[in-house]
C-alpha cells in the first residue's frame, strides 16, 4: 500500500492508530482528572480520609 508515494505496511498503520488511541485516552483522562479536582472535597469525604489515615497508622 502506498501513502503519499511511500510504501506503508499494515503493521505501521496499526502501530500509528494504537499510538493515537493511547494519546487520546491519556489526554481525556488528564482533563477528566483536572475537572474532577476543581471542586473541593465534602465534609464526609474529609472525615472518611482522616479515618482511613488513622487506621493505616495504627496497623503497623
């Protein structure tokens, strides 16, 4: 197969497509994380985090 006059193998197309998919999914995940971190945690979340930290510290 030729693209822009150069021979291209199917394996190269698959590699390029998977690279684009990886880049797109990573970009989406980063933007989703930024959007989710814009709102401050609620009181219930803070209490749950404090309880978890206390339980982890007691374990060792």
